[in-house]
C-alpha cells in the first residue's frame, strides 16, 4: 500500500524524542521509521511500550524522494516549500549532529525552519518534525515570509495549563527559537513553578533556559479576561484554520495555546476569557487519540512567526584578504630529563 | 591613523599613501573608501599581518616592527620569495630567520605588497558587482592581486618616483 509520505528519524539518541516523533507522525497520519541511534536500538521499549519500526541505510536511501529537514546552506524555507511528487520520505536528524551526510547527499531537497532567534537556533527534533509536516503536507505553500507583519506586530503568548514538564519546556524552547523574549505561563498543573527539583531540572533543560534568555511570567489566565483581542489556538475546537487567522497584532493581541490533554480548548476558553474570544483551528489530519503539547504549540508559534515575516536580509560578510608574512614554527624535539642526564 | 607602538613603525606615512594613490588615479580610487593605519593585531597564525581589506573599499595597513625582523622558525616559501623579490635580505640560522630592510625597501614593500595588493583584491570585488558572492577561488584572487601589485610597482618605478 502506498503512503502519502513517511517520517524518518535519523540517529535519534533520546527515547523520549523518538516517542514524540512517532506522535508527530501519528498526528499527521503517516508512518514513522528510525535509522540508527540509541533510540532505535530498543532502549526506549521499557517493557510495556512496543519498539518503533526501524529502517536500515540501504532501504532508507531507496525510499526516494528524500526531503531533509536541516538547517544547511541553501535549504529552502519550509513555509514556501512543496513536497516532491510520489511518496516522499521526510527525514529529521539527531538531536545534536543533525542528519547524517549520506542521507543529506541523497536528499532531493533540503528545507529549513526559519528561526529568528540568535540564541536558540534549533527546535526539539519532534517539534521540528511537526512544524515541517504541518507545512509540507498542506498541499500548497503557506506563502513567503519576507513581507510579513514585522516584529512590532509580535503578539503576546500564553501557554495555558501544560500538563507535563518536558512538554512545557519544549514549548518554551520553541517560543525562544521563534523569537519571543517573554512568554506568559498559566501553570495550573505545577509543571514549571514550584515543582520538584528533578522535574524542574528536566523542564529547564528541555527549554534550554541556560541560554535562551526567555522570561517566563507566571500568570492566571482569567487575569486576561477583557483583553483587547484573544485568539485561542486549538486542535479540537471549531474555528477558522490557523493559517487563515490573523495571529499577529502587537502586544494588544494575546494568542493562547491550551494543553488540550488537560483543558478543553473550546468550552474552557469561553469560560475563562468570555464570549468574545476568537478561535483558530490547528489542522491536523489524524489527531484522534494522539496529542502532544510541544507539537501543537510549536506549530502555532511557527505560524505566528511566518505571519510576522523573516528578519531583514543582510548580505553575507565579504571575505577578508589579509596579506601576511607567514612563518613555519621551528622544528623541535622533546627530550625527557633522563635522556638529558644521559647525554 | 593609529600611532605605532614603541618598537614599531608605519613604514609609509599618509602623504606617501596619498601620493601613490593620486599617481594611479581613478583606477585604484574608484570605490575605495579609505586607507587606515592601525596597530598590529593577532591574526591567529604564526607570522605578521601586513595589510587587509576589512570591508568593501576599506584597506588597512598595520604597523610593523622596526627592522631587522626576527622570526622563530623559518618563512614559508611564498613569503620568502615575496620578501626577497621586494629587496629584503633574508638569513636563516639556528631556528631563527632574520629579515633586514632598508627604510625605502620596507616602505615600498608595504605600499605595493601591502596596500596595492589589497587594492587589487578590492578592484576584483568591485568589478564583480554587489552581492558579496564568491568571485573566484581564494588562490586565484591572491594571484591576481599579486599580479596587480607587481604591475603597479613596475609602473611606479618606470616613472622614477620618490
């Protein structure tokens, strides 16, 4: 049976990321495969969980066309990319090393996710896969990013009630990578503030807090009732699709991303924010039974970033041509004190 | 112009640079935004930095130690030939290299193998148009800049200047 596309994790090391990647594929109704890496070696099975399917190198290189999601020179922005015809294989790479060179060489195209941040230049691998799948599987490109609304139109973002500390951390990492310097967090499930030390450490690591510079403001969602404009981005509730909803509008606009594992995005948003709240639907083809907060949040943040537009283009720095007198260091032999005394 | 530190000199002064540029005229002046004289900086490699094109149209001449120059180790082949061609007396002995200059030879070396070499790079970049794209391989870029500097030196000598 032919599939519309497939997702491959190349050399993933972290079992949690492998599971999240499988959920990303499941949200879009496509199969997932793992090649190499510790996550594919079965360590994530942990008894109760079935192992994820794997693929060897020869088979993977035969699954063409291959689309690599990698931030390499010349890669096309994912917002304007089209999937090649056929049954493409979308590959995401190892958490630190990225995609292996053999797959990159075999790839028909490379796409990248434009990230405005200068301090965080990557997303969590599963979040990156979800964002790439959201734009690549939509059928038609979402449109260019150069003529966006501009940075002054960046809205405030409220993460509402995440139920897992790592999911919250990964969502915050995405926010930092997409250029937010401050995010509001309604931590009603105590996963970020006032949590256990071990959870706290994991959550901060997932958020890359040590270098993101992101400020997380703890708020209660109902404090925002009556704000100028509130848009709740949900998977389950009715509303216009995300890409057709204006998500930008400056600090007067608040985009709320509820964790729908814990909160019903439809009824709860009305009860918290009042009847005037707008809703935007995250179009996911096969979300029933599969939901991860980091994936949904990253898609919403990516779409806001697309609507804001990319950073102004700067020409590459020209090469310098230093003129120098170059020397070769003097040859020298090392001798031990014993050799010296013998001498 | 940054004054040279004790023990260092700027072998060519501003008046000499202006005179040289005026001699070659618009061909070298077009797009040239300035020539700076700066104190030497560490360029991360063994040896001495003579000059650089720090940004489009901006050439920099660095201060040099008072001659004779002493280096630990030996000169690489390209640098050795370049110095000898410019009139330096190069001696290698005991893991050291000594390079002796007269004041005039060092001044001309800085003006032609330093400044005009960088202006050669600038002209190549300027003729290629805007965009910051790679024009040619670095080795070819260097060879053309060297050829330009040598042609300038010949033209200057033919007129019997200084």
